[in-house]
């Protein structure tokens, strides 16, 4: 295992480009495939790319905010103290790897945005306290927890088909989460991943190839020293006013309580960002402390801001040219009643590589997969979850979703993808067994 892991990490270090170059290469690949496989002309492919280029602006801003607000919350004295106490549960590098994986799995199952941020922040705290732990594997373990998100409370596909008025309601009706998220086959997959992924990450440890980071380099930039109150201007007194932060934070808490009372524990990106933002305002005590933390956090958001429009352009080409449909139909053509869930899962994994958005991917694949599944006699709930797990599966080697975690950690995609490749292989076996035999 050590030899395989070492070979994989060296391979990724040598050949995996920076995520920005990766998305540029992916753009050219999709452009070429569109010309070869579909009747689209070069001008049409460029048009599809340009028309879709700004379709993820709202989502990109949400991702920037989840990075910034999550960082701000974690850098507050109160939350930092909580993470430090939690990190003390680990007494060795092996325990640190296992604990961060379990925390990330649990957080991602509750809400994927929450899991992405909390996992990376907790990994940084562990790296400060545990000597000789491989920082790359620690961050990779935190990111590996993301594998379960589409089988949890925030899974966009199971939640979509459980909502009245969804766009495939005429085809499958409304399917409750008892048949998707809480179905036996899905619970088997989730539980098996909770057991197997921490063990896998633990066995990828290699004492002969460890990248250790000086804990001092992981500390946040120090805040500007406050002036003596007697020398503060009226503007500076407002900036350092605890009353303003408390009142603002209290207003946010009132809305959060109201939202939860009306919607239960149904979290989406907006409410997660809202919770992170106003808890950050409260925990930093003064507007100046809060703004200093925001300034440090924004430095890490460049990759998301620049790369997400290119992924939107790729999605535009995949959908408008019909490439996504072609990929799906290829797998449908070779499926039967028994193998269809597995092939639906694999096809969704391939499409996800080019369309890394659960909702966007479902809009493309749902009509094809649900109709084919119905003709073969496959339960619609299992078909939907096969696509959902495929969407989650290839995230392990798709830098798109790793960007927030990488920004928090200060690493590059090539630093962790060698480890994540093994999580991809393991999860494919676990998910395949769950879809075929349960």
C-alpha cells in the first residue's frame, strides 16, 4: 500500500497541472469531443461555451462566501478554541488521519458546504498539534469525507425529487427521502464508507515520505493592534464597538432560529453562509476584528473566482451540444435490469467530470436515465441515487470541489489527488455493491 501510494502521489505531482490549467485543458477536450461526436460546428461550440460562461456566477459567489465565512468563523477565538480541544483527541498521526476523516464524513453527510470547510479547518488545527503527520494526507483525508454528500441530508437529487413540482414529477411522481437517503441500499453505502474510508486513509500513511508543515506557518496573520481607547477617533471607536457586533449578530441569530423553526434542519448554501457569517460577527466581538479576519480569508478565494466561469462554459458546451446526452445513452444501450444502476452510476461519474454540479447534471441526465430505468423495470429511486452517487464519486479527482479546501490549506491539487485516487477506487467498489445487491 505504501509503495502504491508513493507511486500515485509522485505521478500526480509530476503530471497533474494547476487547477486553472486543468480547466483550460478540459475546455479544449470538451470542444474537440463536441466536434467529433455531435454535429456541432466550431462556431456553435464556441457559442455554447460563451453563452454558458457566466451561468455559475451565483454559485461562484456562494462558494467564495462559504470559504470566507467558514474561515472567519474558524479564526474566531471561541471556535478556534473548540477546534483545538477537538484536535487534542488525537495523540498520534494515525489517530489524526482517522479522526479528521470521520469528522469530515459526518459534516459532509449533514451538509456538503459545511463539510468542505470544517474538514479543512480541522485538518489545519490537527497539523498544528500533531508532530510528524503528513500534511498532504491530512488535507486529502479531510476532503475524502466529501464522498458521502449526495447520500446525505443535503443531497440535491434526492431532495429535488422529494419536492412537489420538480421537473420530472410527471414521470416518477414525488419520491420521499425514505426511499432515497434512508433506503437500505443508501444506508449500506454510507455506513460502509464511514468504516472503510478512514481505514484506507490510515493505511496510506508512509513514514518514509512525509511532508510536515511548520505549525507557525499555519497560524493566521496577526490582527492590527488596537489603539488606546483614549486616542481613538469616533470612527475607530465604532470599528471596535462590541455593541454593534452583538446587535448585528443577534439579528442574524433571530433569523436563523426562525428559518430552522419553519424549515427544520433543511440546510442549503445560503443558510449555511448566513450561519457562518453571523456567528463569525458575534465570535469576533468587534467589527474591526471581523474585518481583519475577512481580509485574510479573501486572499484564498482567487482560484474560485477565476475558474468557476470556465467550468460554466464547459457545462454550456456539454449540455447545448448534446455531449452529456450522448455519454448517458451509450451506457443505457449496454445495460440490463441488473446492471443498469451500476452503469447509471458510472455514466454520471463521467458526466460529473465535465458538469460538476449536481443540480445541473440531474437536469441533463434525469429524462434519459429515468425513462431507461422505467423501461428496464428499475426502481426510480435507485436510478436517481445511482446518478447522485456518480455525481459525488468523481469529485475525488475533480479539482472543482477541492478548491475551497485547498485554499484553506494552502496546497495545490497535485498535493492531495494522489491520495484521493485511492478513495475513488475504494468508493467505486462500495457504491457498486450497494447499488447492485441491495
